């Protein structure tokens, strides 16, 4: 009950959206499934990337290099897969290269206290440079990641075919969001991570190794960015193109903020954003309304902003995000 | 307040002193410790030791280096020179984790609590227990309840730290230090914002712990507390140990003289007040607290020019909300506040400042200072945009610095320079900066919440004299303090607050300690 009263508007919004989705489903099953399916494929990399942001900022490190980390993941995943003809090897390569980029951010900012924004920009520049320079055209994969059906769950109307029938990375994303959310708010690791991101000297005096926590979290988060990249080049499409992340890493930061630095809300925000994008393209295709295309393209942003502002109320970023931790200061 | 002659001399109790028949078992042994920050030599060649089961008090003026000393024991800062041996082991203490592992616990002067977390979460941070991988928050709540029961310090396990008044945060900070089993407990000004009853409870707890073999290093500015519990006292001045005495061999006057190097007047001397026109009028004020419950509920009070009105009350009876409402930080739900006839009920903090209110907030870290700004800037926080500190849009740094330097001298702030960031100051010196700023612009109403919190005896004397001087120059003074002694000795008139309203008002001359205590407890 206490939980509900604290999260009333968010819960009510979620319920309203779910009800609306099912009403839509009742009216037109085919269109509903295809639109929400589109929304989810659109949202997968955003959700993963928003989780990267959440893990970083919750532990006090702002990561604006998500875009670059994803790009490197997409690139190395794709070319590994092309060379080995194994998608799984590709995914592993994508995740590992993402972690490497995460470790770069972690060591420069946490260990050597480089400015976090600058370090993120460096990552984006390096990523664009490397992936363009070594890019070889003409490579392609014969197929994308196979579809998997989860028994029983995939039979649920609407939700089943959308969420429980799909590529392995999309399915894994569901699991990752749930685990991360649980871990952040219910486990020892989560409590410590949040303490480190809010008030590091309190964590330090409680005997927690602030530096180690940050190094660990930022590096692991990099792996998720790599996975998001792998999704783009091996699950959504079987190709890699220059700059194929197309700003998703930055959009994910907005999703993270909309999601109030909470994985589940970020998931909902990304999905909603995906849905409004689907709506926008439907509107465009069907010519029902004669608005200039620019306005229609704006729709997802505006709607997401309005809904989330109304639902979430005032949110605050973790207090120590962006600040290096120096021992012996501020205590 | 410090030991005024009327306070019972706790030092006379004997039981505690017998413990000092120490076993010669040194728990802490510090030799030749030195630590500098740039040009400030915070600790110079300090040597001291603590036996098992002994309570050692560290006394010293603000900035004498007490906190710096204990931070090194807890591994928060590394010494420049010297060694710290714990139970004979002189290996350097790498970090707090290492200190905790070696049996040290610490309560911090600058609270180490995560503002957005609950009391229970803060309590278990760093030594969490889990059930099937999940945090055992129910167990944590239980732990808080047990500790708070056992030590007589009431806290709500589910309250978020940022919603709590400083007094409660202090309790949480103490309970946190007590929640782990330790051999050496460091308490850095634990009683700064506790009520007298809570302080007495804590002193009892300390004696029990010591009897059970825990050693305690205790920092405080309140001499009666030192005399009540300590076995030995080290006095620090400008970073050096200037004296060591057995508590049984000294008294408040002796300690004060050792600290400051001169005789300190422990009483407030003031003339009869000459009250003038009404300055502050509060009528039927209703103010909600953070949980939207009426904390101030029908409060009515008038403060006239040239008088000091003290608000006495047990913490949590609406004092914080009252002060915040008058200062414009918390919009009242109902009622009227006027200053010199002008309605300021809905004014914001800037407007109340312009109207002539000087406000010394109870929580100096959160509402009094900007830690990363220089002292000079902090001294003009409330009027950086006024002449002479600014000409139109352009700030006049020269004037800001000169003002800072003048106040620095006047209020005897001890720090490297006026350009040092406020965060680098010792606790008591931070307090002096806030007091200096709020008193220096000639306020019509000086509203002081815990004005001498964490301030050394010499400076308490000084601040008290300044408050009286402001009164004599015609300012109205509203004093809110958890220190009944301070309210009693400084006020001309006393209003007792209970349940958010004034339950009794009397001239200070007629005030009786026990009577007020009874009224504060809601017995009327
Ligand atoms: N991190 C720091 N950087 C620069 N100077 C510092 C720092 N910490 C402390 N100092 C300086 O060292 C001196 C001693 O400070 P310390 O906090 O130990 O005093 P204290 O005895 O605890 O005083 P108080 O009673 O006011 O708490 C002060 O002059 C202070 O300004
Ligand atoms: Mg101190």
C-alpha cells in the first residue's frame, strides 16, 4: 500500500496504457500487434542503452559515450560474425568490445578523474573514426538471429506475440531490465551502487570501496551497450553501416531521464516512444491528417515528454553523477 | 551552552573514575602525528594514547585539529608524518574499510548519511544482511527499532534522511556508529544538536560501552559532558596537544582556560532589555511539515525591538517549520506573519532578507553555506547583488574580499584565507561564517536557530555577546535552541512551544528550569 501511494501516478499511467493497448487490440487485432511489435523492436536498443546510462549515473558516472560504445559493439559484432559465420561469436565479440569501451570510460574518469563529459565525447569520436576507417562494404550476413518462441507465454494475446516471440537479444533485454531493476532496488549491490552515486563519502565511511564499485558498474554497463549494438547489426538487420546507431545512444539518455533513472520506467518510456513512432509512420502512410512531415516526426518526442512529465512528476538525478570521488574530501 | 555554575557537576560522580585503573592495554597509540593542508598545519606532532575501556575527550577551539586527528584514525585522511597503532599494530590505516576491519567505528561531525535513502537503509549500508540474495530491509527496520529503543534515541526507520531535522539526523548518525560492534568508537561532536535529555542518555550509553571494554574518543565543546564521562582529556590548540589532564583533577573553568589560553566567562552578562516597538508579529500561524501534517498549529508570538525572545521546546514541536516559515523557506498554510507592519506571510527568502530578517539556519551545511564557494562569497551570499558587492550586473570582487576579511577578523574565523572553499573549514568555523554573514548587515530581526551549534566555548561567549549587542542596538532577536541553558541565559522573554503552539510565555527572570521542562514535555 505504501508502495502504491508513493507510485500512484506512475502505476495509474501504466494501467491506463495497458488498457488502451488492449482496447486497441480488440478493435483491430492485426494493426495493434504490428504497431506494438514495431514499437518493441524500436525500443530494444533504447532500453539496453538506457540501462547503460542508469548503471553509470546511479553509481556517479555520466556516460555520454553510449552512442560510441553501441557503434563499436555493432561493428565488431558484425565483422566477427561475418568472419566466423557464427552469430553467437558475433554477439560475444560485441559485448566484449562494449565492455572494453566501458572500461575505457571507467578508468579515465574514475581512476584518473578525467572529466566525464570529455571522456564520453572521446569515446564517440574514437568509435566513429575506428568503425568508419575499418569499414569494408559488401560484407553481409546470410541471416539475422533466429526467432525464438517461449512456450505458453507467447500464447498470451497481444503481449505474447510481441514480447515472447522474437530474437534472442530482444528476449534477453526483457530479462536484463527485470534483473537490473530488482538488483538496483532490492540487493546489496544496488544499495551500495545508489549510495556511491548519491553520496560517495557516506559509502566510503561505511567501508564501501567507491572506486571499485564505479569501475565495475561502468565496465559492465559497457557490455550492455555492446549488446545493444549487436542487436542493431545482427538481430534487427543483417548489416553494418557507418554511423548506424543514428543517435540512439543520445536518445537513450533522454529515455533514462524520462524513466527517472529506473530501469522499468525507462523500459516503459522507450516502449511508449517506440509506439508513438509507429503511430507517426502510420499517420504519414495513411494520409489521414495533412500535417507537414516535420510535425509528424516530432510527435513521438512531444507525446513522450507530455506523458512522462505528467506521470513521473519531479525527478532528480543521482546527486553525485558527474563528480569524481577524491578521498578525504567532503567528509 | 557550557557548564554554567547552576548545572550539576557530573564530574563529581565517582563510579566512572574507578575504571581508570587501566590495565595498561593500549588500544590506540599515536606517535608524532602531523598533517597539513597547504599552509594550514592542522595537526603538529601529536602523540596520545587510549587504553582499553577508557573514555578520552578531545577538547579544543574550532579549527584546533580535532576532526582532522580522528579522520586519520578512521583512515579518511593519511598522516603526513607519524604513526597510528591500533592494538599494537602500526600498519597504516588505508581507508575506512580497513579501519572498520580493525575494529574502529566513527560518528562524523559532518553527517555521512545518504539523503535520499531511508534511516534503515543508511543503517545497514556497508554491512547489509541478505535473504536469498535480497536485502533484508525488514531486518534493517528491526535493527533500527532495537537500537533506538536500547539507546533511547527515537527515530523512524522508514523516514528519508533529507526530510529529517538535523537533531534526528544526528541520532541516526550516532545509532549508525553504535550498530557495529567496535573496539574503538570515535564520536565527533555527537551531542551538538541533541536535546539535554538525549545527551544524558548518550552519556549513559557511553559509560556502559566503556564498562564493557569499548574505548571511546569523544569530541565535544560542552565541558559538562567531558566532566561527566571522560577519564582523561587532551586539549588541542592550533594543531598541537597543549595539555593532558585526568577529568577528576579539573573543572569547567580549568578546561576552558586550557583551551582558550585565557579565562572564559561562562555566563552571559547583559543589562535589562529596553523593548521598543513590535518588530515581528506572528498570528495563528499554521505550517505543514514534510508529511503535510500541521507542525506549527496556531502559533502566536510577538518580538519587540531590543529584546531577545527564546523559544524553548523539545525538538520536533514545530520549531524548524516555524523558523522556515518566517524565513520564507516554507509557505504557511494559514495565519499571518508581519515584520514592522509589513505582511511577509508569502514572502520568499530573498524578500524576507530584504525586509530585514537575518536568519541563522539550524542546518548550516544545507541552508547556510555553499561548500564549493569561497568564504568571501559565502559572507555575501544573501546580498551579492547589492551595493557595494555589485554594480548593476557586475560583481565587485574587491569589495567582497574586503568584507570577507573584515568579518574574518571580527568573528575570529580560523581558516587558511578568505578565498578558501567553505567546505574546507572546521565545523565550528563554518558556523561562525554563517553567524557573521547574518549579523553583519544590520538585520531588524535576527532569527537564530541553534546559533552556537558546534562552536567552542570561547566563541560561544563571543557570539552570545554579539547577540546581546545586536539587541542593545535595537534589533529584535528570536532565538530557537535545543540548549535550554542557552535559552535561559540569553533570553529576555521565553516562549515555550509544544505541539506547534505557544503554551506559556514568561519573562526570563521568572523562568524556572523545572517548570519549563514540565511545560516542554506538554504538561500544562
Ligand atoms: N580538507 C581540508 N582542506 C583544507 N583545510 C582543511 C581541511 N580539513 C580541515 N582543514 C583545516 O584544518 C584545520 C583543522 O580543522 P578541523 O576540522 O580538524 O578542526 P576541529 O578541531 O575539528 O574544529 P571544530 O571544533 O570547529 O569542528 C582548520 O583550520 C581547517 O580549516
Ligand atoms: Mg571538528
